[in-house]
C-alpha cells in the first residue's frame, strides 16, 4: 500500500501560493537579536536576557550564554546558522510557505532529495563541530507533525494542520531553533501513563480554559532545549483511551512561565571552568541536555496540534522516530573527525605506515560509511505522505540507528587503541606551561621530532573528549539511547521483516509445494514494495 491514497495534497496547494500568515507579536519570542536570525552571531545574541530558570551545579544560572560550561553547546548550534550562510545549497532550502530561502532545519521535505540533503548537512555539521549540534529533533518533529496533524484532521474534522502550518511558517520567517520534547521521565516503565502512582511521570493536561490548556510533568534528556527559542511537546509512546489527558502536542516559548530547566552534567564538564583549552580536547563545541519541568505551563489553543486524540500518539512516535533514526547520520560526520584524530596521533607517533594501523583506519572508515550509507538509503527510499511531506524509509532508518548503537563504540575503541595510554595519563595543560617542569613535560611527551609535544597532547585530548569526555555523551551514549534504545529498533525491524514472504522464496527454490493460495502470490507488499518501486514514483500511482 502506498501511504497516500489519492486525496489531494494540501501541501501541493500551498506550494502554489506562499503562506501569507502574518507573524503576531505574541509569537515573536523575546530575543536579543533582530529577527529573522540568519548568522551564528545573531543567533547567540538572540539567546541573551531571556530570564530562563536554569539550574546548574546547584545554582541558578545568571546568563546561560556566558556560562563557560554552556557556551560550547551554543557555539555548536551557531554553526548551523553559519553553515547556512557559507554553503546555502547544503544548509538552506526554499520554503513553499514563505517563498524565501530558509535554514534547512526548518524546512518540510518536498522530495527524497530534500531528505538526503538533510543527511548531508548533518554529516557536514558533525565534521565541523565533533558533537551534537542539537537542531535535528525540531526538524524531525516538524516533518512528522506535518503529516500527523493532517491525518488527525481528516479523521476528526479538527484544524490542527492549519495551526501547525501557521506556527511552522512563523518559525521559518523568524529563523528560530525548535526543540523537540518527546521523552517523558516515565517512572515505572512497566506501567502506562494512567497507571503510574504519580501522574506527573508523563506530561499531561491539568486544566483547559477558553484560551488554552495547562500542562504538567517533565521531559528528560532534552537536547539543546535551553539553546532553543520554542519547544514542541509531544507524547512519548502509544496511548490508550485511559491516557487521553496525556495525548497533548503543543508549542511553547522556551521562556514560558512555569518552566524550570535542570542542566544535565557531562563527563569532564568542569574542565571548561579551569581556564586553558588543551585539556578540553574540543574547547569550542559541545552538546547540551537538560530536564525540562513544566509546572502548570499554559499553551494557547492556536499552538495546540493534538488534544486528546490518543489513537494518533503511536503514529506520531513512529513517524518522528522514522525521521530521527536516520538523522543519526550526524554520527558519521563526528566519526570522520575521530578517524582523523586517530590517523593524526598515529602520524605523530611515527607509526602511520604500519600495516595494522592502516587496517584499523580502514575498519573505522568501513563502519563509519556503513552508518552513512544506511541513513541516505533510508532518505532516498522515501514515500510521499497524504499531507505532501516526504518521509524516509522506516526499515532502513531503524537499521541505520541500530548500527549507530554499536559502530561508534567500535570506532571509539579503535581510536583509543591508536591513541595509546597517554590519552588517560597525560598531565594537564598547567604542567605543560609550568615554569619549572614545562620543559621536562614537553621533552618526555614528544613523539616524532618534528611534532610539538603540545600538538600531540591536543590530539589525544580530542580523542579523550570524544570517547570518554564531554562529547562522548553525543558520540556514544546518545548513539545508544537517543531516538530510542536498541530494543526499540529491533521491534520496528521485526515488524517489517516479512518472514512469510522470505519463507516463500526459500520454499520455491527448494521445490517445496505451497501450503495455501496466498503463498503463491507474487504481489509485493510492505517493505518489499518500496524496495522494488521506481525511485521517482508518486504515491498517487
Ligand atoms: C544524549 C541524549 C539526548 C537525547 N535527546 C532527546 C531529545 O532531544 N528529545 C527527546 O524527547 N528525547 C531525547 N533523548 C531521549 C531518548 O529518546 C531516550 O533516552 C530513549 O528513548 C530511552 O529512554 P530512557 O533514557 O528513559 O531509557 P529507559 O527507558 O530507562 O531504558 C533503559 C533500558 O530499559 C529498557 N526498557 C525501557 N522500557 C522498557 C519496557 N517497558 N520493557 C522492557 N524494557 C524496557 C530499554 O530498552 C533500555 O535497555 C535523548 C537521550 C540521550 C541519551
Ligand atoms: S544526536 Fe545527531 S541527530 Fe540528534 S540532534 Fe544531535 S546532531 Fe542531530
């Protein structure tokens, strides 16, 4: 079955005429910069003076932009703006809603090529930052909500899609960063939301008024939330009729009243407060996660995109994770930088030409390109949804993300092999610069004579940063759990593996007679239908 079943695409209609919704004063969140935000510098200014309630190390943060632990994560998002300025083909697209060139992170995919270009942009940003640049959750939430709101309206006669497109258009016009808040804290994992002892374990509606709804609860592990302008709150799992109050999707400004952010600390994060840049490994860039606590936070009706339609929660989660699991191509870009670091330390140590070193670099590259290949294959094998947005292939997206739960760990292991023990026993930058022992440290830390000891130290610190320091959060553990822990992908792969079809192939070859008439059917369905469909097919066919 094709996903689109002959109904006219609203997306196609709006493409003829750019959306003319005027951005209202209320929609323009308080920012220190003049919108639209285009450059990294404008973005950084836009985050100032927002009066967010952020806790870090037991204290309220005065100004996150200037906090040494937080700033590298802001720099990573700023790079998504600067890339768009430097390489518009990679970092931007023309919006059918505004008619303008916008940042690709805010674009709705109009073709498989758009999805592939998202992946290429993600790989490039991974290369440039060596960490999580935080904007893909919002991008994937936008693309999944485009089709889900359309299909809720179709079933219930609601007006969510139009509201959503209004919000999307406003975000595109202003150049905002959107955070995707899906993962609830979840309490007892064996229980549904309505079965929890404490109902706040899943974000829920506590009150409805003529103006809107109030929500309560907490979202965990929220990537880039403090660096965003808006958050989109979404359910995290399949919901049943008794979970109706948990079936809420809405957009709210990051500085909405009643939100508290509790910053997630990362391995070696306080090195950013010690001064110096060598021990940091990657002094400029890092990721960011925080817990977001909603204490009866108001969302007006025009920013609500689902309210009570619990039967669509599973559709949203599956479509969001479908987009997001192939977004993990970002790790192939980070992997490029780590492979480069491993090759550099081998060179500095004078062993680059040894056959086993070269073989390990080949192995790392093989693993890294496997991640990339499955990501873009999923994007190429896309389908057009009823709303007109394109969605990448779910089976291959899950294969991509499942690779990501393993391969960065093996690439990291090989990088540590090539780095040598110095990666974890090296002295600090302060010893290197010490008036008495600095010369001794530089003498004994030398590898090849042409290479300064400081450079050798810098490259091993980068490998430390990416495999066990701050950016190992993004490269390793986020690879494991982000967009769902490994079992979540195995469930999706299992659902689509079409064993009956494959058994029939085997029985045919082995000369075993079919047991039923269905077994002789050679009609392709499910995943196999997509595998053998023409690359340029439309779902109208
Ligand atoms: C660095 C990082 C960034 C992230 N960014 C975001 C973000 O921006 N937005 C967002 O919404 N989410 C984000 N996530 C959340 C991510 O989607 C979750 O971590 C993931 O879904 C797993 O949930 P959990 O961490 O609560 O793990 P848990 O649910 O505690 O899982 C732990 C283990 O228990 C197993 N398990 C869980 N439930 C069950 C069950 N019912 N039955 C059997 N086994 C079970 C899991 O398979 C896993 O092996 C991020 C996570 C990380 C680590
Ligand atoms: S982990 Fe990768 S896909 Fe997810 S937000 Fe970070 S950079 Fe994007």
